[in-house]
């Protein structure tokens, strides 16, 4: 239960902090955070919670990460359903709290509410194929960074830094394309409160990150894993 609670709070923090930076802060151009600020906010949420509760649950905060770690044999398959439920619950509660805060301002309109999308819902107008490809590629890269940073060959204690910076980089690249998912729980929480067609497009932000996570785990396991990790 401690591990599931850690995943709930970690995912809550990721969605509340990351999406909150977009909904509350980026809505005011005079604050100047822009895409770069939102990207950094997402990276900081993972970095801080990885140090806070990573020792309890492993610090996944993302259904795709849990799946990738299971494929790479760094996580027990039997724990996957519980982690997914905890992560989804954390994301939805975070989005609900964020919505309650945002609607405290008169005249607030949720609009996209930091949700993900393609076509008309893409910040840069990118289509389905581009959205699918970038989410697969970036989630695969994210899993490779995660698996590499927690490997025995990596410097000890720096995994959260590498993972947080990787998520920042991912957002810097893909916010214009999909508003960045690489995390089905994050996408689900935001889509539930958006006043757009985010829900009908949600399937892509489950399929692409999960496929990318499996691909990244397989690349790591068969091509990159240091010999001392092979069992």
C-alpha cells in the first residue's frame, strides 16, 4: 500500500505541477514562462518526487514507465495493475484539484486544459501520423534514459536528475506537436476536464506511449544493457 500511495502522490504532483504551470502560469504572457517554463516544470515534478518517494515505489508516476520496466524485468508484472490504478487516480485527482483552483477566477474557460491532441488540438497543427511517431520515439528514449540511469553502470544517486532533465527535453521537443504526453495517466487526467475533443483523441496517448515504452525497454535489454545487469 505504501508503494501505491507513493505512485498516487507522485503522479498527482506531476500532473498538478506540470499541467498547473500551463493552465495557471503560462496563461499569463507577462510571466514569461512559455514552453520552456512548462517543460522545466514537468521535469522538476519528476525529479523532486523521485527523490521524495522513489525509494518507496521506484518512482514511476507513469503507466508507460511501469510497463517498460516490466518488459525490461526491472518490475514485477503482477504489480502492474495496481500501479496503473494508483497512477490514474493520482492524475485524475490532480486535474480535478487544478480545475477547482482555475475556475476560482471569474471568466476562466478550460479550453484545452493542458490536454494532448493532434490536428486541430495540436499547438502547431501537426497531424495524427506526426503525433503518433513523436510520442513513440520520445517515450522509447525516455525508457532508455530511465533504464540507463538506474543501471549499476551509472553514477549512483543521480538517476532522478537524469530522468527529470530527460522529461524536460522531451517537452521542449514535443509541446508544439502534441502538447507532450509520453504518459497516459497525465493525458487522461487533463482530457477529462478539457472543453475540446481531447477525450476522443485520448486513445493515441495511450497507444503511442505504451508502444514506445515497450520499444525502449527492448532496445535497452538487447542492445544497451551492461553485461553485469544481464541475468
